C-alpha cells in the first residue's frame, strides 16, 4: 500500500491532463534537486511545459509539450521516458514546439494488447501511432529526434512516412537488421536487453518485475540523476502491464522488425531527408563497427544524406551532456 501511495504521489506531480485541458508544469524542483549531479546544464530556454494524453488507435500516448513554433518530436529509449529530454527540450522551446512522448508501454502511455507476431509493438505500429498523435496536435510535418528504441521508431517513421519527417536525428543506434546481422559474443554481452527481453514470457517479465531498480544499475540504465528522477523511471518497471509491453517491443525487434528492415533494404528504400546520427564517444557504436566505416558507414546504406559524430556522455548523452547535444542538433537544424 505504501508503495502504491508513493507511486500516486509521483504521478500527481507529473500528472497528465486530457488534450482538451492541458496543464502547465515545471521541472524547476527536479532540476534544483539534481543540480549537483548535472553541473554543466545551462538555464537557457524554458523548463515550463504542458502535458496531455492523446487517445489514438485504441490506446493513449502521454506527452510533454514545450514552447511554440515549428514542431520537433522527441522519442526516448529504454529504460527512460519522455522525462529524459528535460534538459534538451527547453533549449529549443524559444522557436519550436517540442513534443516529448512516452512510447507505448512506458511511463504514462498505454499498453495495448499484443499479438502472436508482436506487430502491435513493432516499430512500424509505434511509428504510425506517433504520426497520428502529431496529426491530432496539428503538425503534419515535423523534425524527428529519437534515442535508443525511440531512434528505431524514428528511422522506421522516416521510411514509412517520408512526407511527415522534415529532418531526422537518431542517437546511438544503427538499424535493427544491421545490428542483428553483426551480432556476436561481444554484442550479446553488451546489449543484454536484446537477448534477455526478447525471450518468451514470463522469463524476462519476471526478472524485470522482481528487481526493477536493477535495470538502472548498469550501462543501459545508469545516469547522473537524483532519486526523484530515478523513482519516476523505475515506476514503469513496477507495473506488470508496462513490463509486458516493453518485453513485447524487444520481441518485435528480434522478429517482425527485422523482416520490415530486410524488405526495405532489399527494395533499396532509403531515408531521403537530411539525417543526423550522434553516438557515444568510446561506446559500442564508436568501437564495434570499424570495418564498416563506423556507424556512419552503416547508416549511409540507408540514408544518403546522413552526417554525424561521437559525443561525450555515454549512451545517455542527450541526458548527461545536453549542452553538446543541443549545439550539434541546433547546427543540424540550421543547415
């Protein structure tokens, strides 16, 4: 009961509103609470935001909305939520409407039923859902930014809906097909969620629910955030429906997503919009794929207009190093 009450307190602090009644909030308290752990974060931009829940395709997507102007959609990865953009999004709020969503299965978004082929948690289904969200918000075209799992949803959206995506930025990912095609022991030991979470239920669900905080005590979860942020992230992994949805997305990434990528690559389908890829300096993408020309060498098979570089800060550099990330993203948007 105490755990449920604490979860309710956290969610009331970051509560969602209906789309017809947007609520204004601020991360000022959270930013102050972790100022010691993020000394490089500047106060430029506005940390104020509005929240909404958008009903779409029989589910709902929770979002945070910053600023005004042309739209930027930011999509988080595992094991984060839209909260991961709390430093980066305000830097673009002066002249952009920045929409930060919780992917289905994460945070305060819905957990629609899956299927035997895992299609409801495929990147294609998730991309379609976010296109519908942006349409409801009145943004038929937008810049798209995705990290980790969100980066894979983002490149799938650019392939499936090229008319929607003006510019694409993906952080610390390569296409799913390319990752599996190059998987070896080093890959398996590093990218443990790919291997564990794609197993048949209830094995991965049992692990996550049994030790939810353990998700954040490894390179794919750890960060320099304080206890308030950690508590909000961990809340996703205390709920069986959300954990099941997250595992379904990883199962889709080991099956149907691979087939979608394979069909597109066989048809020479390309991402034609300008594309930015940033990856963690010294991380797996910076070291694993030298024989392929690094991550840019791989992405050039998919996106002829790609550019990019490594960034300090580890896998979660948009959260750990928002200053450099914002500088590079701003330069890309202005080109």
